[in-house]
C-alpha cells in the first residue's frame, strides 16, 4: 500500500466518523447553539471528536416513537 492510499483511507474514515457523530447529534434535543458546538467539536478534534460526542451523551435521549412521529410530520 502506498502512502497516498493510506491517506485516502484515513480521510474517508474521519469523514465517516464525523457523519456518524452528526447523525447521533440529530437524534438529541439540543438547542441550535449546543448542536453547533458539539458538531464543531467533532469536526475540530478529528480522531477522537466523534467518539467523545457519542460518549458524552449531550442532551437527553428522545424515545424512538417521538422521532418517528417527527419524521412523519415533515
């Protein structure tokens, strides 16, 4: 494996982790400012940010039924 391929794999992994963290934050009832702060944290701390966002459990978790109802209203 060349270094170029390894760099591409690392960049892809970091983008995938950022997307997972943002999807996790989307399910949390946070103010826009809190969501932006956690999203920036996940973006600015590339390797550990997404893991720390998920481990910190920001906001309270919404029940699954409430998420489904909110999506049906759109």
